[in-house]
C-alpha cells in the first residue's frame, strides 16, 4: 500500500490575509485567488504537509455536526482545484 498524497502550500504563492479571508497571487500568471473563511482555514492547514485524511479529521473536529463524507468530498475537491491552479504542491 502506498503512502497517502501529502499537500503543502506552494512556497512561490504570495498570500495576504484580510480578517478571516485570504487572497493568493500565483506568481507565473499573477492571477489573484480569493479564499473564503473555510477555504482560508484549509490554506492555513497546509503550512505543513498534510494528507486529505489529516485535513478531514481537523475539519471534522471543528464541524462535528457535518457529515464526515461531505467534509472529505469537499476537502478533496478543494485540494484538486488548488493543485490545478498551482496553489499547492504535492510533497514526499
């Protein structure tokens, strides 16, 4: 069985926090991305390498009344989107 994929913030991405929101600038395109408070929390989790299960466990503890399957699905979708936009990288 292989190790789970671990994600971390792309160190080349510039981040500016405004209250509970974060604005990211991807350096190659200079495109600006807005992160709402929940996605900003995901970004904060990725300061250190994390896999989907670790992140889902953190969000599950923060939102105990939310269906764990929905949390896992939302985390997977957000990570895939952030990876496609080169905002996060896969690390060993």
